[in-house]
C-alpha cells in the first residue's frame, strides 16, 4: 500500500437514542440531536489530540509492530 501522499480511512459511526440515554439519561428528540452533534465535535477534537500525541511521542510509536 503506497501511502506516501495520503492515507485515508472512513470511520462510520452511529448511535441510537437508546444508546445515548444509557449514558446520560432520558433525552428529548431535540436533546438527542444536540447530543449527536456534540458527540461528533468531541470525537473530532479527540482525533486532533491523537495527532498531538504523535508529535510528542513519535519516537516511541515508530517502533510499534503493526499489521
């Protein structure tokens, strides 16, 4: 696999209202919509944090054996 210019993966996620309510309690439809939008934003921010980890810890990560 040649990833010298770009490495791209699509991460499809889904969450049901029932799943969300297991974590935060009862949600109106409007609150569930807000929950999903916030979840997506937090997920993106975590992704950015992982990139920062790579900047700081790349010397360690580059020795990992992955398949």
